[in-house]
C-alpha cells in the first residue's frame, strides 16, 4: 500500500500524566475510508487532528503522501484537507454561502467562481443554494448545519477529508439520512477519509476499515468482517456485542 495518510509510532503527551496517544501506527490508502472508533477520551480527535497539524506528535511521525508533516506549512496543508469538526465549527456571523466558501476564499478564488462552487456543493449535500445560501447557521437545523459543514469540507475538492463525529448530535432519522448521503458522496467522490465515531454500527456501515482506539492505543485495525471473525481481544469482542454487530 502506498498510503495517503500515515501515522508511525505516534505518541501524544498533553501533560506528564495525560498520554492521549501511545505508539499509534495507522495507514490509510488512497480512496479508502477508515473509521476511528473508541470511547470518549480514547484519543480519536487527537489522532484525527494530527493529519491537519491541529496537533503535533510528541513522538513518532505523521505523513501525508509519504511526506513528514513536521516542518510543513500547516496553512497550506489545511487548505488541501477537508475537515468537519466535532461541533460542525461553522462561523456563526457568516452566511451559509460564505461558510462553504471559506477555503476557496483563502485560496483567492474570485467571487463568481466561489459563488458557483458554493451553489454546486450545497446542491450536492441536499440544500437549496437560493434558500439556504444567504441564511446564517443559527437559523438552520442541526442536520442542515452538518450538511453545510460537509459542503465546506469539500469546497476546494481536497484529496483528504477528516470528519470528527459528523453525525454525533443528530436524531436517529436525520442521522440515518445523512449517513446515506455520506455513502453516496463516498462512492461518487472517492476521497481518502478518516471518520471519527463512537458508534461501531455506524463505523461498520460507512467505513472500509475500522480502527479501534482504547486509552490512546490502537487495539485493532481491520475490515468489519475481520473484526467480527477475529476480534483482537476481549475489549473488541465486548464492543461488538454491545453494538449488536458481532457474528
Ligand atoms: N488540549 C488538550 N490539553 C490537555 N489534554 C487534552 C487536550 N485535548 C485532549 N486532551 C485529553 O486527551 C485525551 C484524548 O482526548 P480526545 O479529544 O482525543 O478524545 P476523543 O476520543 O476524541 O473523545 P470524545 O469522544 O469525547 O470526543 C483525553 O484524556 C483528553 O482529556
Ligand atoms: Mg473527540
């Protein structure tokens, strides 16, 4: 495999007694979606943010397309990496259209091109640009805000998309609908994606491979059927049973 995203022996120490990641090895291939799953505090967001230099490793290295991120320009990296934050992270005083145009604006696209691209993306995620484009995030439902966050992450057609619990705060119906949307975008766009979730069932449905974090350590990485057939340890077995997805 010639990975697009790679963590090699990554450790993260926030404080002497807060070890968020311990010796994590993970590689994500081009066009692959890997789900990061684990309990609250297991290090999912920390690991995700390594790939856009939102965090720096305390040990080990993080590579994108084989290039070590240490010493790379974080701004340039973020411009070519889509990111859906844990809380959506839309700018409240910007309209939906401008939120979606954030990266194209940073890239210096002219207004007409930005507007056209924002309209295209809002349609792709199931929102009407004429209706929703001029509105502010506060006037949208939670599901609509997540759609806008998706659109924003895709705006500059990044190769890599990082998603932090994009369906976390939604009711079951909206969640199911957006998961469906996610799958169809995944098929159509073929991006390399890392998706954080604490829901194993969701991970199994949306990802090609699933990586299980526990206390900052990766305990297993594999395809859903591999986890089902050969859970690495009793922790993974228990996780599967609780989610009702064990074989
Ligand atoms: N900026 C920070 N400073 C100090 N400790 C931090 C910081 N960010 C995270 N941590 C700690 O690192 C550990 C991992 O946090 P992280 O946010 O990566 O977990 P998570 O798996 O994303 O959890 P959740 O499911 O609740 O979002 C936790 O113990 C957390 O308290
Ligand atoms: Mg998190």
